C-alpha cells in the first residue's frame, strides 16, 4: 500500500516576504512552449518591466565562473588560463575541418574517376610494352607516352576544376551591402550582377571579398552622385553599379563599374601635391594620376564618414590583388563614370612562367610580370653615379639588375649586350633583369618555400622541373626591393 503525505515547509525553508525570487524559481514558474522554463529576464522584458538594453547591461555585469573561483581562492589565475587554452585547442580542430571542406559536383568526381581508369589502362599498356620492348617498337612506345601525357594533363585540369567555385558566392554579399549604403548616403543605387557562373579557384574567391567590398563602397560613396545632382546633369535619378566577371585568356577579369561623376584629375593632383606625393610642376600621365588613389592615406573626400574619407581601403585593394598575382587598372571619364578592372590568375597553385638560365641555375619568371625581352646595344647602356647601371628602353631609362649578383652565382655572360634583359613590371615600377638565356615558356606548379625551407627575399616559391631539379620562381616585388637596397641574397 502506497501512502502520500504532505510535508509542510519549516520556517527556515520559507522564503522571506521581502526577498526577490531567484531566476530559477521564477523561470520554473513560467515554462515556455517547449516545456523548458523561461528565463526571468525574458519574462521581465515581455512584461515591459525592463527594456532589452537594461537586461543586456545587467547580464554583462555577471561574473564568469573563472572569476568567482579565483575570488574564492579555489583556483589560481594561472590554472584558469591553462584551462582556457585547453578549451581553445580542443575547439580548434573542428573549426579547421569545417573551414577546409569544399562541396564538389558529383559530375566532376565521375569524370575524374573515368580519367583515373584511362590512366590505369595506359600504365598497363606501358608495363606490357616495357617487359618485351624491342627497338622496332619505338613508335608504339612514343605513341603510348603521348597518351599518358594527355591523360595526365586532363587529370591535372580536372583536379584543378574541383577547387573551382562560381564567383557568384563572392557576389552574393553585395545586394544587401548596396541597399545599406543606399540608405546611409541618401542615394538611389541599382546593383547589376553578371557572370556569376564564372568559376574561380576557392582560395582566390576567399581573398577577393574584401577588395571587392572596398571598390563597391567606393563607387557608392565617391562615384555616384546624389539624385538631384544626377538629374541636373541629365542622368537618371537612380545610379547603377555593375559587377561583372569573365574569362580572358588564362586569367579572370572582374569589373566594378559605375555611371557616376568619374575621377577628377585636378582634384586628385591637388590633393597629391598637398600631401607631397608629387611636385607642383611635375608632368605625369593620367594613368599615374589614377594610380595615386591607391597610395596609403590618400582620400579626396570632403569629410570623414563611416564609409569613406579615412584614406584606408584602396591601398588594401591594390596590395591584396597584387599579392594574388593580379593587377588593378582604372578607366574613367569625367561625368560619365569609372571602371575598376581586377585581373587575376585562375588558380594560385599553377602559374604560366618563363624559364630562364643564369650560369647552371634555372629560374622561372611569372609571365604576367614580363613586358618584353631585349638584347641592348652598347649606346643604350649608361652608368649613373648613385643609381648604377641603366638601360634606355623606348626613351625611358630603367635600372639594370644582374641576377647573378643578386643570388651570388657564376654567370656565363657578364656583358649586357650579349646577355638577355627581361623588362619586368609590378605596381607601376619597372626593372631590367639580366639573364644568360631564355629556355622557354611552361606551366609550373608552385611549392611554398616558407613551409619547406624559409622565406628568401626575391623568391616567391619553387617548382620541380622536367629533369627532376628544383627551379626557383622569382618574386618581382622582392627583386625591386633588393635593387633598391643593393644587398645580395645569400646563395
């Protein structure tokens, strides 16, 4: 037999009439729809007793468990610090796995599996031929090696394709951004997107988000005029920003175009003179003037806002894009608008390079950096005190850098008139690099120097050449820094 008796609370257990209920007791009295007790703070906010801001402020004053334990002398601050570090370390692997994952279309996987099957067949045919090879079968051997080369190249392209994602992933953030900017600036802005299906390497897509955001914000704030100013200029009241992506050769081009006021040459020049970037009487071309907006701290905004005026942004755009091996160009017309064009490599893992020789060593120069190659005549070479050797290229004197001096090598040629000068350009600067011979053009797979050895000034990475030797990929920006300081790199 089961008997249930009611137990009365003692005086010690009775709550004091003036005491406020604890969060747990209040929450237990007010369960939510899911059966879980509703927090006291939520009930007070819903009842209108306190505001959301007051509740957040009160919650912010609550002490963390670590602080309470330290005050009670139960643990030391060092023990809390060690426990927090273990907590971060245990959470890090999961985060890394999520960040490194990528979704791949099953059609791409199927094609790759078919190609691997073709590769296995070709390898089997070569093994069979190798076991009973005779000189008369040389033509068959060459044919099967050519088939192996075709299979390998196609597998390479398919594997690189797995990393390719549509650039629409990077474009998706901009409709909301433009809508917010439109409200803040009091302008009517229409965003037009095209080429979203254009595919680009996942690493590049992750790196161009910030540069594109800066350019769109710049177009919305600096480029497009207020509605009344547009109507007075005979334009539609609504301004347009056009984001477009397309392939061009072995690169991808992304354009950010607006139909705003365009860049004001005189205003930019006056600001540059004021900041000491150029002298008042210096003659510079339009392209050089447009390039001034990429200088750190440069801004033509009348006042500083949360969108622009701090001179931070455009220099980051240029640095990030050139860090990816790309270029930024500007095309503008006063009163008609401005177009920024970003030209980027399709992938950062493989580059088109020119293979050159210095003595017995082989180097690869990124093809995008090469303007031309020349074999100068003696009257084109000059030596200027304080500036070293110069070469006259189409009326412009460029510094000559002897690559064998930079890397302490033994060259075959020391006379520039018998050697080859490669005219390289980066960030608007040019330099003539002297090499013994140009061996040819080829695609190379970049291997990191920092991960496998250490950072070497003037070297962007390394690759394995066809004969199995290591070839260094030159960093043009680093070479220019070396030329400026005149310090050779340890061999």
